[in-house]
């Protein structure tokens, strides 16, 4: 080959590379925020914030108070992909840029973390200020990097340096013009005239249209153009930030960020998005570290909504909302220690409320050898876990304590991982099982004790000791290398060994404290039997449900067919019709389903569908029977005697067949149990003889003396008689109850259900009582704090009192005071004096208290003149909570219907006060349960307490409440509650 024909080529980088490394790599918006906060950590920030401005269009602002960037940093580092993090580690940040903080371990590893901002939204205005330099700013649209026909060098980033923050916003139109130069062929007048796009964008637009010719929406270039025309960034978005540090203003937000502001609608998907966002970021900094090891790094996310009194901020995520070690340090199970370079755990352990004496060690599992090569080794790390027994009867905690920990677990349970004090995602999320905790429990829940839902804790790593535990590019866990595999096995071994020795079913400690008592304790034996009964109930419920699902549809079809072809002209047709009715009723009875037992929630929709089918069948049978009776009145039998004789024989055959079937089943069970009892009796007699012979043999061998043998035989006899009484007594007791015609199954089932409901109600009432006491204490203290804060603000100089920051503080205190004033009659002690309460007062109270919710949800609240004329002589503490609870329910359900129809009405009908709404209403099958404690149909945030308390409050004053019936005159289309007040003055009303 001619040497001259050999040439050197290089890789070309398409713009889409940035999209692949950034937006497509990051799993979700909270992960993106986490990455940007880690960048702020590397910039030695003490405080990071995310402000989401709830306006149209929405804007997200991320700020930090780190050392910021110079112009050289912006162009030489931020706009360079894959910066040299390893080299940077050898050149630590200058002391002046650390702001007095100690040297921090670098969190960024790959130099692409900044690209995660693309996951938050399409348009980014980056502003940064170094302590000794001007502001620098850069404007970019991440959608430009989606164009497959552009090279990376062809995508523009508009940037500049500025003396003041205001200068940046004044220059924003020029930055936009500069940016549009990489999209449009001509920039002049592009805001008012349509300009052609560059060739690469035309090609991209044409391809977008050809993929789906009928697709709605704008092509890619036009989406960018329209966004730039309405770019919403304003100085007010950064009124709290002036630098040094970095700020990111984001526009055209990701769906997750769009879902965070409250809309006033009941939206379950949005609620789940918010819940995941809060759970992911709420424990960003290690909450289980103590003392100096706790990083100095505050973080928060809030939603800022403009209002007539200024902007109100609602905090979604903050360090103050994270769990704290002090909240779990008294839990009955604790595991705390360090895993050394040798892989051995050394630390201390508490089981069932008692610390194990001396140090606890867990050796390496057999077959695991610690990697020794520098690229694969695993270094030292700390571990802390707190947990409890899931069942209260097994726990060493008091009931109230156990309830509190269970509630804490709802929000904060999980085993998280932290590197140098900051969280590593996704570990600790419910959907992540890195250590196979849930997988092992699925095999043997008793042996493998640990459970994500009841454990709190973390593993604390450092990059210095574990440089080989590296994050994936998308920050969704560790790269699955040898170090990560070894680390997973080490932690799994600690969990397994601690469960086996101390917590799980194989533990010697667990048995004497829990298991041993169950052998002799009658109450616990009864509970075991109750568990068997509950399991049998669930199985029988499922079997009955499946039978109903199989038999009801064809029965429904048959009845409909017979109804359509119904005639009654001959004697035989009379007998056949009467027989059909009896057969149908018998078939319907055979498909009956017992009440849905606890633990069978997954069958709820099927159960309700089967019940609806059964109700329909019953109605059709009644319709057929009515039709039959009406026809029978006009029917003239040809042979009345023969007709009656045939009817009697047919009925007798049906009864005989049923009785013979029962007889056959009972005889079969009797024979089976007879054979079982006979075999058991023979075995027991033979086994006793063997045990007695063994004692005699010991006497013959002179191993024991005769006196001891007599004592042994007496004890053996007593033990066997006691066991026989338990074993055979079950049969005798059951047969005696059968003889007395006592239905044991129904009795046990009802008592079992009542016991479970009573136990659950006691737990929740305990929590409710604690809440009431807390409100009582808080109300007393808040009143004093309010007076102190107000006096302090009033004593400030006038120029300071008028500053926006002080105004916001005053608004916050006034809002808190207003809520306290509204709640003051609802405290535990309450207002025990009776007085006249008018409908006007009730309506105005509700209107003011719910004003934010009503406005946000677009709900019209209306009270009729009849209601405003009502007068009640009662305690405010009894009446106001009733209306609050009813309206609170209405707000939730009304928010599920179309906005134009949303309404809540207070009215008077007859002698009753009516609270009605335009929501979906209560289903017929639930009307008998809605006043039961803890019954709720709310998917989220429902506790099932409001209506129960409303009825209880009213009943205490001799009043009553009911849900509407079919006979009540129509009010609004949704739910309606009728209250009959004792001795109420309902005012003048028209006839």
C-alpha cells in the first residue's frame, strides 16, 4: 500500500452526545437535583435551595452560596464535558474559596453532573459569581442537543460577564438573539416575523413530520423559537440571592417539577410523584451521623405562590423534615459498628431492649475472600440500623411507642447509603433491594428478620476508603464491579448473621422472650388458633368468591332469558315456574360470600363486582316472582289437584336431595375423624407405655432408685394426662357444642373480627389521643410565642420593620396566629360554655378557614338564607369540628370532578341542616359504613376519623347525623349529610 494513501482521522462528536450523557442518563428529577446539590457541595456551599415559582409559565430556581465561577471557570470547566476530577483532587480548593469549611471529599467523579440540569427543564439560564469577580451568565436550550444533524461544536451557548445582577436580566434579549443564531438562518426581526431555520434544523423538522404525519404539536425548531419568545426569567426570581455562588433558572419544566405546586385537584398520580420526590431528597445529608461527623450543608425545596399579601412559600423538602437519629435511638433493636478492611464487623448490638454485653463481631462468610488488588478492594465503612418487632405483641415497646415508630416507618424506613455524608441513590428507596433483604424474606420471613418497612439506618462510606465503589453514569447505583459485589455480600452477611444470632426465628435470644411463652400461654394459643381461623376464612372467602364469579353470570343470563319468554297458559308451566324460582333462590344462596376478611384487599374490586351481580340476580328473581304471581291470579288451572300434587313432589325431592347431601358430608367427616381419633388414642397409649418401660429399664440397670422412679412415673402420668386433656378435649368440646346447636365457626369468626377491629381502633385512638394532647400543649405555648414574636417585631426600627424580609416574617406569624385562633375552640380542653351559635357565624368560620383551599380548588361555597337564620345553643367546641370535618371531606371529593361544577352548600330542609356537595357522592354499599372509625375510601391522606368524630360530637349533645336517602329531596348531585339538632331554632322558613 502506498504510504501516501494513509491518513489520520478523528472521532466527530454529535450534539446528541450531550443529550445521552445528561437528560437520558438521569433517572428522574429528584436524582437530577441530587446531582446538582453534589456539585454545590464540591463548590463548598453551605446552603442550597430549589425554589419553584407557581406562576404561568412555571420557573424553577436552584441557588447555592458556594465559591462560584469566574469567566475562565465557566468556559474552561463548566462548558467542558468530562473534566479531570482525578487531577482536581490533587489540587484542593484554595482556603479562601472554602469559606472557613474543612476540605471536603469531592462528590463529582465523571465531570458530567452539571448535565443533569437538562432533566429539570429545557431552557437554562446559568448565573455564577466568584467572590472576587463579576457575574458570569450563560443561556442554553438543552433541546438543541437533540438534533442528530448537528455537531457538538455547532450548538451555541450565549454567555457574557456583567457587573450587576440586574445587568444580566437587561441583557437577556441579547443573549436570546445570540442563542437563536444557531437555529435561524436570519436573526433580525425573528420575534415579529417568521424566519427560515438553518439546514440542520429544517432536516430535523422534516424528519419529525415524516415519522407521524398526523402528529399534533410544533416541530423541534419551532418549540425552541416559541420558548425563546416568552422566556420568563425576572430579577424577582433571584431576589434572595446575590452571590457569591451559582444560580440556575430553569424554564419549560420537567413533568415532575410541574406536578409539585398544588392545583387544588385531587390527583393520585400527582400525589405519588410528590411523595417520591420528597422521599428521595428529604434525607439528602446523613441524618444518622452525630457530632462533628455531621456535614454542614443545609438544603430545601419550596413552592412559591404569589398572592395578595405577597409570595407564600410552602416547604416540600428540608433538613428540618428529615429523620434524626434521636428519633430512633431508643428502638428495641440496634446494630452499630464498623466493618474493617478485613471485612469483619465490630460493634455493639441491642436486641429486645437489652444491649448485648461486650463487643459483637461478625466474621466473613465462608467462601468470601477480601479482594486485595487496588482496583477491586473494599475498605472500611460504618453501619447503623435501628428496628423493632412488627407485631406489637412481640415488641418490648409500649403500645404508644410502637404506634409512633410504625408511623415513622411510613415516611422514613429503609437502609440508605451515604458517601462522605451525602446520599447515594437509589439505595433506601422501596423499589431498590440491593442487599436482597426483601428477596430473602420472601424465602423465609422468620429466619431473615430484616425488613425495609421496619428498619431505619444507613451505611456510611468515604471515597477515600472505598474509591472502587463508583456510581453509574446515571447515578442510579454502583457500577456492578468486584468491589460492589463484595460490598453487597459483606452487608448481607452482617444482616444474616445478626438475624440468625439475635433477631430471627433461629435466634436463641428470641425464643425465650417470645416463642417459649406461646407454648403454655392460653391467650397466645388462642391467638394462634385465631390466626388459623383467619387464614381459613381468607381461603374460604376466596373459594366462595371464585364460585360466585363462575355461577352468577350464567344464572343472570338464564333469568333474563326466562323473563323475556315468560308465559303462563298451562298447568305444567305453573309448576316449572315455581320450581325455577326455588332453584334460583337456592343457587343464589349457594353463591353467597361471607364478609370480606382483613388481609384480602386485593380482592376488593372482584368482591364488589360479585356483590353487584348477586344484587342484580336477587332483583331479577323478585321481578320474575312478581310477574309469576300476577299471572297466577288470572290463571285458571285445568287440573288443580294434579298441579298441587306435582308441586309437592317436586318440592319434596329438592328438600330430600339437600338433606341427603348434608348427611353424606357429615357421615364422611364423622368417619374420617373417628378413624383419626381411634389411631391417635392407640398411639398415645402405646407411647405412654414405652416411656414408662424406659423408667423401669433404668431401675433394672440401677441408674435410678425406686423412689426416684416412682416420682418420675407420677410426673409422667400428670404430663400425659394434661396433654391428653388438651388433645382430646378439643373433640369433646366441639361435639358438645354441635349437640347444643352452637355455630362455633360463626361465633369465632364474629368475635375474631370484633377483636381485630377493637385492637386496631385502640391503636388509632391512642395515636389520636396523643395528637389531641399535643395540640393542647402546642396551643398554650404558641400563644405565648406569638405574643413574644409580635412584640419583638414591633420593637424593631421602622426602616427595618418595612423591609420585605420582616414583612414575610410578620405574615407568617399572622397566618399561624389566624390558624391558632380558628383552632382554639377545637382543643382538647375546648370551650366548655354553651352559647348561641348562628348560621352566619358557622358559614363565616368555614369560609375563612377553608378560603385558601376553596380558592385553589375552584370550589364555590354557598349558604342559603335558611341556613344563615339557624341558631343553636351549644358548645362551639362541639359544633365547629363537625362542620370542619364535613367540609374537609367535601373539598377532597369535590376536587375530583370538573371545575365548573364544584360547589359546597349549607341549607335547611325540613327540621334538618344539610351539608351537600357536587362531588361523586357515596356509593350505596358504603353508606352503612361511612360513620365507622377509620373507614375511608381516600387513596391518600385519608384516616377515616372525620365522620366518626362528627357523629360522636353530635351524639354527645343529643343531636344526630345521617347520610341522604332516596326519599330525600334533591340538593346537589353529590354527597349530602343531614343533621337534626336538638332544640334548634331554625328560623323563619317559607312553606
